[in-house]
C-alpha cells in the first residue's frame, strides 16, 4: 500500500510539473506571437526599428568614429591656375551613347565632359542606353533625366563646358543618316588620341559621335600639365552629377530611417556581379546552376576576345591572389573579429546579388539587422520613383496538359513486346520558375535567350536601385567593400563610393581591405573559421584598422587610381588645413604622390573646418582613442571583449550547425 501511495504522489507531481510547463510555454508563445504580429503589421522594417533593435548598443563606439589622421583633408576641386571660360565659337558638337550600369554611366559622363573641354567642343546631353532600350519606362523622363538632374548638370558646368540638350535642327537629320564620324574609344584612350585623331575630324564635320561601353573613354592618369582636367572630373562627379530630386529625397528618407534608433550603421556592397565573376574565373566559389551561369558568360567573353585566358581556371587559386570577391560569410567573420556587435545595423547595397539570398544566410545569422532598400521603402515609394509605366503583356506561361488515362493506356500498349518495363512514375509538377529566367534556358537550351521586355525594364530599374544605394553608402558611418579595385580596368560601384566618401568626408570610416592578405589570413583557419584564435583576430584587426588610414590610401593610390581616377581623387581635388610634414609624404618611382602633396586650404575652408571640428569634438569627446592603442589591445581587453560579445549571440552561432 505504501508503494502504491508513493507512485500516486509521484504521478501527481509529474502532472503538476507538466501543467506548469504547459502554462509557461503558452505564455511565451503568446508574447512572441504578439511581437511577430506587430512586426507583420509594419509595411516595412523602418517603422518598427526601435523595438526590433532593442536597447541601444554604444559599447563599441570607437568602431564608428572618424579617422583622426585624415581630418585635415578637405574637398577643394576649384581651378587653381588660369582657366578661361568656354567660348560659343568652338570646334563643334559631341554626342555620345553610354552603355552599362550605374557605375559605368557615372564614370563615362565625367570623361565626356573632360574630353569636351580638351577639344573645345559643345557636349550634347549623353544618352543612357540602359534606359532607352527599356521599352515602356515612364514617359515623364528622358534618357539622362531618368537618373540625373539635367538643369543642375548644365548650370554647374557653364564655366567649364557648353552643354546643350539636343543637336541643332539642321544637324539632326544628318545624324540619322550616319553622316558624321563615329568613334568607339577604349577607357585607356590618351589625350593625344583625341587631339591628333578626333579633333581634325571634329573640325571638318562639325559633329562627331562617341560610343562608350567600357565605363570610360579617357585614361585615368593624365600628364602633370592637365591637372585642371582632373579637377574638372571631380567637379563633374562630386558636384554637377546630382541625382534627380525624387531619388535624393527617398535616399535621405532611407538614411533617416536607418538612424532613427540613434545608432550608426554600416553599408556593405558585396560586388557579386556575374560579369565580374566570369572575368576573373570565380565560378567554383558557387554551386551547380550559378557555376554554369558564370562559365557560360566567361565563354562569351573569350569568344568576344574580351579576355584571353582558358575557360576553366582554378577559382580557389584566383581567390588566394585576391582576384575574387570576399563572400558575405567572410565579411561577417571579419566584422565580428573587428568587434562589431550582433546588434549592428548593416545596409546591403547593390541591385544585383549573384547567388541570391542563399549566399547571405551566414551573414544574416551573424548580423540579424541586415537590411536593404526593400526593408526601408514601401512598394508605393519605389513605384513612385519609377513613375507610371505602360503595362507589359501578361505572362503566358501555362502548365503542360496532364495525360489522360486513355493516352497512358495507349502508350502502354505501344511499348513493345513483353517483358515490358514498369511504367514510369507520374510526372512531377513543373513549376513556373523552372521555365523562366536562368533555370529555363540552362536546362533546355545551349544559348542565352534574347532579353525580354521585362528584362530590359528591370535593367533600367536597377539604375534607380543603384542610385538609392549610392546615396545611402556615401552617407553611411562605415563602408565595407566586398569587391573593389578588381583589376578589370572598368569602374565598380564600391570604388565610386569610396572615392566620393574620400572627397566629401575624408575622415569617414572606409575600410580598404587587401583581399590577397585577407585570404592568406583565412587560409590559416579556414577549417575552423568560426572559432579563430587570438593571434588570428589580432592580425585581422591590425590589417583592417591600418587600411582606414595612411597605408590604405597608399595602396589605393598605387592600385586603384591608375584604373579609375574617381576612386582616389587625391591630391588633385583636396587640400589640407595644416601642412603635412615632408617626411610623411610618399612618392612613387615616377614622382607621383602616393600620400600627401595636397595644397594648403584657403582661409574660408579652414574657418569652416574649425567650426565643424568643434561640433564633432563635442559629440565624441569621450570616445577619442588613438588608432595605435586600438591595434595594440591587451590580452585582458581582448578577453573582456570576448565575454561581452558572448552576451550578444548564442553559444553556437555557426550557421552550418
């Protein structure tokens, strides 16, 4: 009897514990369900940013502060020598067609204005082919005005170049009949090419046409006698090329929404573009379908003689040489090693993300506050930016008809003599995505189909999305490039952002990683990337922190500037409020300045810089630390940071687990 009574008491205790556990779980489910419901009610992430991010996290505020060593640099692109205004009696007109995306368009326009000044010609507003080829875009925009403000472009450059919206009436018909000389210059064309080959034909015909498809039509480095032309490039890119007002307004709204919680944010551009990956042979970094797509594009480039290499190359060897982009997973690990909190806000820039959301899984696991334009903008806001468009034909995709029982029986009877094989299993349903886009033509055809009207329209829309991302990336507190200065000789989005930030706010925190060094460090711990040791983390911090300042600028000047002047407009387009010591100025073998060489700023810039520095000092007085102190972090501080970061993440945060 005693034994049975004990069993009853034990059963009663188990029942009470089960009921208590059930009540607790129901309450937790109810509270989490309320949070999820409130999140779902928000049409976009920005409306509930404060509640989503939780408490403000300023523990690592030194990771967001400006680089003090560069605070003496100021933007100054005004002419500094004799610079006559353009004359209406010039050598003729230049019209141009520009092919390519946002980065190629921006770089090409700067070159066209510079060439017009060099040849003393009137520039006709360039035509952006990615918007013209897209049938049915909003008729409220012309080609150039789809992205940029035409009136601002013309008025700001009135003292540099005469710009007209269209050719004179007496020349339009002749252009349609292709009576004028047409040139297809490369992005490495020298000034002598234009002075010796183009100028005589311009004077003779009064009009010439340029087709620009390489992201530029003038070499990056110009002779020392043409410094004013380099400064003209800066004035075009950083002042005259203003995005149209609708893009600027929405971009500012996005920045305000990111900062609404009071926290800074980091902008990251992966640079995962199919053409770039094919050019460098990075197919093996992806899987299955995406590898085939990269290889197909690489084969096209070889056939077009755009590259002169083998089709199949060792992608991992290319990656170790720094020729492939840093994958989002690797960037997440680098940011963790630097000390960025799990609560850090990261804005994902880029209209093309080759590999899709699949390649972002690991990064999103490390930094849940990863957002993009679709998170910050409503569908209505993006539609208003695009403008009213003519509707395209509806999708005519139809599922293949299912075979009837009579058809199946007839096929069975015609199957041949016995013994017959078992009938095949019923066909699985064919989904729409398997017949459209990449999946469809890769599985059924050997050639890529001609772009559909929707493809062309999306190509035009990507110009707008890149423009929005450009605004946010330039204004970000920190910028981290995934694939800048790729060595192809063509402009890229990250390099343009880095150049704009270097001009407008030189001290802003912009990382300039050396991908070759980063891959050497990753190869040390690639088998256990999520649990690196102390020495590995210190090496990463040392390299990335040094890339913020002098060493990063020197490397950028050596590698990036010869290919794209706008990525590193120093020292031509800047000045210093206080002179740099001669011992710190560094020159290359040909006498070009790699670091230093800027003129002293005028008094009006110095006074403005002093007022701004006072304001900044008031905001950041408690967080000013020397960069060397940050690099030489002690073992005790490192241990504290590891303990602190443990509260921001689960014990196991490996997304592969």
